[in-house]
């Protein structure tokens, strides 16, 4: 995010929002991958939510306008939190520009509000929490915590203890993640027993992983990550292409779980030999494989 003082309040579209296409094939392909939405609406939602938050709490802001532009190299619509990352960055830029402090535990809720209330994007807290806190975070998102205080319990963990991981994403599996979350949220809100039980089991996996993290024992993590995906597949429709990525990674001996809602995987990768095999086999499917650096 680049934010400078300006005579008027101006939001400039990025190159990613340019409505210029090579031909009709690229036009249709980009709409199929990314939908009809660009990043400018995310910036607008962030700015509106920021000022409404400040005014509702009598937080003073500077009496000056600004020009704001953004750019992002996060792969789009493959479950890597690209949309919320833009809103988090915009919020931080506005906070710095106006000299406003918003507590870390509150900021993810504001980001989620911008997406959910302003844009109708069905999402949850996790992407927004990790983007605000960074590093490695254990999150307790129990319903009673959210309802009582508007945010969960977030615990920073030492990222230096993390075992070796891989991250894989397939650009042509891009889609609008809110559509995926919408079905699950609807089932949860209407009290669907399968959805509620499955989400409780997934939360239990996270709790078990947290306990072993404190002991420095990651022997169960591959099984926990695989189980997480298997539980998700109960309540989410998994496309054949996404399932092919999961099965390919597991045949290589690695664990595999969605990094988001589809299009990208994360898993335990025990050594360089396994990483090279993952790169080769997933590469045949058109996926890119990297080793994330968590700091």
C-alpha cells in the first residue's frame, strides 16, 4: 500500500484492476478464475470501515486527504488470503497516516467486518488474525468468546520451532472463496449437526497440535493435517482437481491439507528428497511448490 497526502481523497486502481485483455479468450478465462471483482472494492471497504470505527469511538483522525494505491504479488483466489491481506495493509497504512492505534486483537475483527458487512464476502477470522499478528499463532475462536468480546483468544508461538513445511498452489484453480464459505456458514447457522460436529472435531485437532507444539513433538502433525482435510471433505465440496493435488502430495509421502478453501496445499515435508518429489509430481499438475519462510 502506498498512501500519500493529497488535495482530495483518491483511490487509484492497480495494474491488476485494468480492464485490458489480450483477446476474448483471456477475458473469459480471467472472469472464470477471479470473478467480476477487483481490488479497488477491498480498498473502499477498508477505508469506510476504518473511518466508521474511529467515529463510533470518538478517535480523532487528521483533517487531511490522501491518495492510496495498492499492489500485491499474492496469488489470487487460491486460498492464500490475498483479499484480506490487501485490507489489512490498507488499515495499517490508514492507522499510520492518521496516528491511530487499533489493538491487534481488534484489527482482525474490523478487517472481517469490511469483507462481511460491506462486501458480503463470507469468511472467518483465521486469515485476518495471522496477517495482523504474523509469524505463528494459535487461535481459540470459540463462539462464546466471539459473542462476548468480538474477538477470539490469540497466542503467539515461536515460529523457530516449526518443522519443515511445503506450500503448493495451482493458479488455474482460482475461485471466489466466499462462495465456498457461504455454504458452510449457512449450514452452521441453521444448526446442521454434521457441520457443527465436524468443525468441533477440526478445532480439537488444532488443540492437540498446540499441546504437542509446546513439547516440541511434531510426530503427530502429519496425521493431524491429513485428518483436518478429511474432515473438511465431509462438509465442503472438493473439486476433482483439488482432490488430485491432495492425493498426489500424499502419494509422495507428505501430509496435505488445504491452506485455505481450495487451490493451495500446505503440509509436512520431512526432507529435501520429499520436497523434490513433491515439486516434480505437483508440477506435472501445473502447481508451484515452495518452502515458506515463517518469521
